[in-house]
């Protein structure tokens, strides 16, 4: 009987421990500024690592680094984009590709924390440092834990 209780407990714990996080993961990939100096990168890394301390209750943890392989971000000129959004097929136009080489992910409690992050004074300070290592524009997505 005791063995069944131990096995049952282990099975329950295994299910709980393997469950996905119920938090929000705010991630973005970016194209680097070729002229960024080692000092710019060091400042970016330090500022990113400091976010959980500067935004307690907003940002729980952060990850940052080079992507395993570049992520391609494609864009088209305005006229082409308008035609594509209207449903036209095989529209000729200018297409540009940006290689996103680096990324950041920030763990947050929920969507409310993401709003607080945007409005937080430490966010502006961080963006000032971040802007020295990235080209304007990112590929951004949020994962909402289930």
C-alpha cells in the first residue's frame, strides 16, 4: 500500500513539475549595428541583466544572446504591401530582408506586467543602451503560458 502511495505521489509530482509555465515570455530578435563597440555590447548586457532588479514584480528573468541561426525578416514597399493586404496574388515589388542575429527574452507574470514594463522609467533607460547595439525595428512576439 505504501509503495502505491509513493508511486502515485511521484506521478502527480511529475505532472506538476513538467507542466508549462503560466507566465508571459516577451521575446524579440534584432539586427545588430555593425559599428557597435565592445563597450556598447558590455553596457547592453549589463543593462539587460539588471532589468529584474530595476523592475521587481515586472521582469522576473532575462535571457539574451546570439541566435543559433539568423532569423530573416522580410518587408515590402508600401504600394506592394497595400496590394498584398487587399488580397492580390503575385504582386511585383521591392522586397528587403533583414537578418535578425541576436535576441532577448524576458519572463513576466502576465500581460499586465508587459504594460507596466512599457511604462516603467527603467525601460526608457534600457532602450537608450539597447539602441546602441541594434538597428531600429525588431521581430517581437509574446508567448502566453497555458
